[in-house]
């Protein structure tokens, strides 16, 4: 199908993007510990995510040849992980089309597929090492299985989503209502039949949920549960009805614009407004067979947004990804309903076929225009290439030789744990410029390096503090003409030469 192929091709353009988000680097570093057998249960690190993605990446890394006997080929391993996520995205696209076709018919299915395939947010986050593409795959597989009467698979797929990310529990109302409300054969409508289906669903979910619980229990004697750790790192969930509400409202408005693209939202709003004006007693209502699904999607999307608006849950782009296929379904349904009203009004108009063709071309053009921006990483999503130069900086430090090497870090520690895995480099965290200067001053007999992520660390403050200890930053990769290095500046920390001009402020 052309729509599916275009969507996958746009996602494929991101496979060779150079940078990793810090969370992606963290997950990949955990996977390396599993893959080389040094920490197969991850008892030596604080883990705040369920295990599915971590062990999936570890297995892929092993298949790619990494066993710990030699340094990891970072670019190769990243590509393998992104290819797996791309396959998950392809599965999600196919499942959405199947769901829409079963509930709404082929027209809505095709439009919903196009909206999901060309969603800027979905395109950008598809080939990543985040847990979220696997969460969405589990959600859509569970929905499809519920609608097709596959109770065990519906529960198993929800377990897959739960094993990918704990936020899957927020999807439970959607998936459970879809399972119990879906039309069933006569033998499944009785109380006994419904109980049997519910038991099968529960067995499917328990198969993975119990495995996740067992894995988590291995760490309880030495380390916190991943639930406890995630609560510690996040700070807990609480109502936030203060001045931050307006900021979250603006952030979520921006994210919703990226889900389908602002041109589409504006066009859909105009179409719905025109249809509402022309309605005048016409009753182009959704068929009763699918009306329940419309209401379920609307209620769930509204509840999801309210939860994220009224609490301190961060407005991160990944948190909006599960909404994209659901919004694609709703937008396709809204367009269908509008056309049922507007279409008859165009029949007397000369050239109405050209009007429809022009509308289709305009829709396709708007979708492609925003999707290609995401495919070339031109949108502020997934940190927008802010860490593209870390790999080059880490490679330069690793190539410096076996002499005692210290690399200071603040915002880039998770990246170094991956790119410099098992490398003879002493990673040291610094809290503030004065702390950095004290540590660097006490280690002047060693080769010392530091890299700064643009806009994320106090480079000017570090220069001033080091100067007070007779030290300066000498550029190593700063000023490179390579676009991939522009966001990262690497320096060596050296004594200020007598008579040399200081590089401090």
C-alpha cells in the first residue's frame, strides 16, 4: 500500500540520525550490561523502566556480535535498535488500518492510516530506542485483538505494553472497555461466556505481568523496585493547579499540533465548521455499530489530556505518542461525517469532482510537508539533534590512548556510559563550576577532558572557576564545521601557560 510505504520511507530517513536522546543512551547502556553478561539482571544499576525493551536491545546487540570482548560499535548497535523500532512502527500502522477497517470501513481506514503514517510526531519518534513505540504497538494489538474476539491475545498484548512501559496502566480503561464493549457472537454474550473471555484475557496479561514482577523482585534485596525508582526520579504524581497550568496548556497545545500537523488541524476544523452550518436538520450520524467506539475514543483522549494538564506529569513529546493513532481515527471519522453533509451540497456545483480532487491533493501536500520536516529532524522533537556531537566527542577521548584519562560530565553522563562502555576512562560528575575546578585542580597529573552540551551546562561559569585554579579550557572539537558537532564542544583542561592570553571571560 502506497500510504504505508511512504510512512515507512519517511521513518527510514531517521535511521542514520547521529544523536541519541539521553534516555535512549541510558537504555542502550543497560542493554550492554545484559548483552555481555556482566549484569544480566541489572542489579548494579538503578532501573526505572520495565524490562522488555532492555532485553530486546540486549538480544539484538548479541546478534549483532557484541559480547563484551571488544568495545561496542555504537553506530552499528544503534542502527540495529532503530530498525527494530521501525518494524514495531510498521506493525502499529498495519494494526491501525485493520482496526479502522473493521469498525468504520475502508474509507476511514485509509484516511486514518495516512494521518498516522504522516504524523510528524509519529515519524520522529518511530525509529528510536525509546520504550514508547513498543507501548503503542502493544496498545494497538490489544485493541485489534479485542475487536476480533481474541481474548487471550488482547490480554497478552496489554502485558506487552506493560512490560514496555509502566504508563501502560493508563491505557487500561481504554483497552478493557474496548474488550468488554466490542460486539460478540451470541455465545459470548451470556454471563458465563463473558466470564470465560475475561479469564482468557487475564491469563494473557498475567503471563507477561508475572514475568515482569519476578524480574523486578530479583532486585528488592539490594536495589529499589523500578516502580520506586521511577517515583524517586520523577518526584511523584500530584495535582498542579497553579501558574504552571498555563505553561502545560501551551506545551500540550504545541504537542497536539505535532501529532497530525497544524495544517491538518486547521483544515479539519474548517471542514467541521462548514458541515455544522450545512447540517440544518440533516442527520448524518455515525452508525450505531461504531458509535460506541467513537465515544470511547473521545472520552479516553479527553481523560488523558486532563490527567496530563491537571497534574505535574511532564509535557514530553513521548507522552503524546499513544494519542496519535487515536486522534487519527477521530480525525478520519470527523472528516467522514463532514463529507456526508457537505458532499450532497456539492453535487449541483459544476466541477465538483475537481473540488474533491483538489481537497485530496491539498490534504496530501499538507501531510507530506509536515512529515518531511520531522523526517529530516527539523522539528523540536526528541531534543532536535541537541546531542548529535556526543559520539564524536566520546570517540576523540577514547582515541587519546591508555594514559590516565578523566572525563568530566554533567548532562552527558548517560551518553558516556554507552559510547565509552568499558573504556579506560574515569568518568567524574561535577555539580557546579566550583566543584569542577576543585576536582580538576586535584588531578593535574592526568589527562582531563570536558564536553559541554549547548545551552544545558554552565560553560562560562566553568571557565571562570577553572581560571582561579590556574586552568583553562583548550578546544579540541569546538568550532568544527561538521553539522553533527555543532551542539557539543569538547575541551581539554590544561594549565594556563605563562604569558598566554586567558580564554576565560
